[in-house]
C-alpha cells in the first residue's frame, strides 16, 4: 500500500468545486475549422516539472521526447457516422444523433426537433433511411433504423466547428490507428499521429498498447449547475483486453513509465484501477462480469472510506482485475469517472506519470489557430490535478494537467 497524507473528504471537495471557475473567454477566431494538411506538422508544447517549464516543439519530435522504456497507451476507438438530418411526417425538421447500438438495428440516441413522439417515423434528408421512434424521454430516445443509414449519416463534428461535415472529415476526424467503431467524437490526442511516427516509435523501442473508450455525446455537454456536484456525468463504454492488461501490469511492476495518449486513455486506465480497488475491497468474491459499472463519485467514496493510505497500488489493483477475469478475455467498463481538482491519479509509476493531452479543436485554440498539443512529464509525483475549463460561448472543454507534490 502507498503512504500519503490523509486529507479531508475527497467527495466533499470534489462536489463543492464551483463550475464558474472553469469559464474563460474563447474567441471564435481562435478555433481551427480545419486541421493542418500534414498531421505531424502540428506544434507540440512540452511542460516539465513543477512549476512547469514549457517549451515549443513539433509533434514529429514526439519519439525523441518520450522517456526510454515507456509504454504508450492509445485509444483505438473509431468515430461513427452518427448525425442524421431528418424530417417528420408533417415536414418539420428533426435530427437523430446516434449514441450506442443496442442490437438488431436499434440505437440509443438523442433527437432534436419539436414534438417528436414515440411512434413517429423520421425520414432522412437526403432520402434513403428512416428512424422509427420506439421511446422518447426528453432529448434521449431509442429508435430502430431502416435503410442505407451509413450513406445518409454524417460525421459528428463538434459544435464549435461551424461548418457541415464533408468527405475530408471521413479521414481527418479519425486516428490512423482507429479500429473499434463506436465513438461520436474523436479521441483527439491521437489525430496528430502519422504512420511514419508510428514507425519511428517502434524503432526507438516504444511499446504501444491500445485500449478502447467510445467517446459519448456528453463530452460536449456543459457542466450542469453552479457546483460540480450538481453535474451528472455521462456514461462511456471502455474495453481493455486481457493481453493489454498483462502488458500494463508488467510495465508498472517494473517501475517503467506509462504515457497515456489523451484524456480518454487516462479515463480508461483510471477506471480499470478503481474497478480493481473495488474488487480488493470486496475480497474478490466475484468474477469480473460482462460489463462492470463505475459511478462518477465511487472513486471519491472509496478514498474517503479506505483513506489514501489504504488504497491499493497500481500493481495490486491490476492484479485484482486480472485474477478476477477467469472466463472473459476483455474487461468491459461502463464508466462515469469524473476527474476534478483534488482527484489523485492512481496509475502513476515509480519514475514517471506521463500524460499526452492534445486536441485539434480544444487545447490548440488557446494557443493558435494552428493545431497544438501538450505533453506533460511528471517526475515522482504522487498526486496530479486536472482543471476542466468550460466555455459557455462554444460549449467545449480543454484539460490542462499539472502536478502537485
């Protein structure tokens, strides 16, 4: 077990954070509407130490900047064509925003448009597909899709991109290593990676492990209420294969650095840790199920109950998960993990906790119209904090990671 200073209630601190602390002005002129023609030509900001010393680089320099012996963890989720413009039988405009397949052509989705009710049929614009509304509750709905859906659906560009999606976005809004279809927003940290950069990483001995977290539409939702505790976190589906868990476990046992590429990879790793912590708390009486769920406040409640000194190490937590995966080959988590100030990241290792945090439309807009990324190295850090900033003007967020010793 780790030793650390016990603080007052983590749950109360997290829930008491003012949402207004995350507001900042974000001029539309600072939002890139298109990525650079060459992915690897984007700028890379590197922050080292506390207080951070920031230097400017090119993203193509990433292989030389990563620590020796590191494991690079990426999110291989692929963006689906999720936005369907439609019309009601009365001729009124509507929109179907796909979120999660439920099987047999049935989808959980959000519906835009006035007076769309269960039993209605929405016809796509242009024609070619239709959505039968099975259930409706507020903007959320369940529909059954018919016809050539992929031919009429469009890529779900973020709301701060002020244009319609086109054929270029089918390529630009995917990572070169995307594999598992299911996201409605790109895991943007990886958009800067090229196949050439992948070869250079391999040549330098950088290991790569892919996890999957399907980004949900809630990623664009503003914080609800005056306090963070009044915000309801959206659920996202994450998957970590057994062989990836084995590689990750070997890495942390050896005390070698782990680099999480983007916040979605961080959420996946941290969710796996907290599932392991729960299993150890419960005495590992149960095997890992088909889908395990993690509530947004569960980590904070566990910290308050066990105390920081009582939390398992990353090795212990991952061992707990692997030992419970007797009849399944993948760890599937429906996670609502909410990371706010006072959250102590658990998946740090002896030498480094490294976060590669990047975006073609979030972090970069704070620096330049051209694309930027941020690479943060933390040496021997026990706690990190993440400040999520909110802009009411465009409804987007960015994450800035710093260290607290």
